């Protein structure tokens, strides 16, 4: 089989990340990756680097809109400097209750997924926009959607079901989970020796944790939307519904319509809460660690709230799994924040989780548990784009 360049598009709220992989004879290798960052700010960046890290494009363009940003990416990828993609894989957080399988994208499928924007309100609009633009700007190239919810489809009903009246359940309100492509990629990297009882903590700006049995998702912390579960950069995580009602009523006192009040509540719960809300300073762990060094008590509380919540979830997942063989940390904080890993694991000795401080004093892939720790603790960076390429190749029947 000849080489098959696959473009992966993975968008965030103010960035579009992409990579191109070559797939030949069952081998996948990354040819290059890039991003347009800072959309809608004065700090627009556009870069592409090859697999060896050499910068091929390094610009600071004005990026007033996502249309301008994606046009830059498409035009670079159409130039003769890069191989023409023969398939495109799109990362998508949630396609709602009716789109749960990774599949080829059609205009009708995009409309269907768009109707469930409320299930991932921060992520869906830009992903939908990019899918429509990719169909238009790369005519004739097959596009495929890879859903984060796909990995979580194996959860039992007791984990998926929300304790709400049936009429809302029938509208598709249930636990879907997120970060599924990351979890899948950790399991993929552990193959063929995937431990029976595994917990993976994906700790990035968005944070979640999953209990995985024999490679299949048993439970996960995020719920209907990525706002649920663990406290993260700007999101509440799980919270007493009474708190949301209290805030909603406060907002409603000065808001004209119920929809406007709900929109404001969404901003509070998903953009102003979490580490940012508690610290009043930043959603970025590096900033918080710096502030803690200067004695900032609110930064300390925010980070304590984060690590304490994660330790509690680990405890409940050990109970659910009936024990634990391996704990994996991944995501920007999971891979890099040595102190967070130490603080999360500090009280978990009774569960057999014992870190080796010297081994933990590292960034990137490593085994960080003590020699005699009953549970192996590892750091493994996710390989999300590779996972998407694998799905695309499978769906193309290649
Ligand atoms: P992600 O969303 O996976 O890119 O992760 C972003 C989070 O990782 C932010 O909170 C960053 O502060 C955190 N992070 C990245 N690098 C480091 C580092 N060297 N030390 C501590 N936290 C880091």
C-alpha cells in the first residue's frame, strides 16, 4: 500500500491544532504538526514544525476570527510544501445520544451533532465550524469524526444514568464522559499488557479521571458535559445543584430573559470557576505554583481543592474496580506537575499507591511508584492524534 497522508484536526476554543501522519504498511509516522493559536486576541500565532521539531512556518498573523485562522491552515496544507491529505480525522467531544460511533462525516451528520451543542458548549461550535469548512476546502477528501464519548460507551447503565426524571433522560441527558481519545490512547500504549484494574487521570486545563477494567471504560468523572467531575482550570466540576440554582436566581434578578440568565450561569460554571474561581488569579497550574511560593493562600486553596478532589475520585474508583493494578497520570498537569502528583498520592498509601519521590521528580514518560508499591504508578503522555489516525485508517478499510 502506498503512503496515505492523514490530516488530524483538533480544535480548542481559541486554537486549531493539526498534524499530518503518513500511514504505510501498518506503520504510522508523524510528518509534521502545527497550530493557529490566539484566535480573537492580539497574540495570533501560526506555526508548523516537522517530526524532528524544525520550524517550517513561524508567523504572528492577525487572527480576528476562526475563519481567518482556518483559511491559513488550509492554504498552507494546499501548498506544494506539504503532501496533500487523503483523509481527514476530526476530534469531537460529544455527538449527543444519536452519534456515538466514529464515522464518515456528511453534512447531515454535522447538523445532527450540532443539535447537541449543549452537551459540550465550549467545544462543539468550533469543531462543527471546522468540519463544514474542511468539507468545503478539501473537496473529495473523506472526513471522519472521532468522538471522545466513544471510549466511554462501555460504561454500565448505573454509571451512565443520571438521577433525574425520565423525560430528561429520554432527551439524552446522561453521563457521556470526555477526554475519551486520550484514555483510548493510554490503553493503546499499554497494549498488550493492559492491567485489569486501571485508573487514568487526565489532568490538563480540563481534568477528568476514568476507571478502566480490562481496557474498557467502567466509569468516568465527567458527566453530560465536560463541566462535571473534577474541578478543573475554569470549571466547577461536580457541585451541589443548589449552588447553581442560587447563582441562577441571583443572575435572574438583573437579567431580562431566562435564556440570557442561563447563558450567564454557563459562563460562571465553565469559564470563571475551578482553579481560576477559587484562586481569583489564574487557571494555569504553573501560575498557581509560583503564587504558592510567595505565600498566596487562595492559590494554595485552589490547588488543594484540585488534588483533594482527585484523591477522592481515585478512592471511589478503587472501590468500584475492587482494587487497583495501575494508576496513570497524563495531560499537561499529570505529565509535568511533580507537586500535584505527590500531593494527590500522599494520602493514598492505604490503597497501595506509594510514590518514589526521586522517580516522581521528572517530566514526561516514567514509572514513578516505589519499588515495593503494590500499585504501579506511571506517567504516560497521551497520543491522541495517532489514535485518531488509527480510527481513520480503520474506517477507510485500509
Ligand atoms: P493541557 O490542557 O493538557 O495542555 O494542560 C495545561 C495545564 O498543564 C496548565 O494548567 C499548565 O499550567 C499545566 N502545565 C504545563 N506544563 C507544566 C509544568 N511544567 N509544570 C506545571 N504545570 C504545567
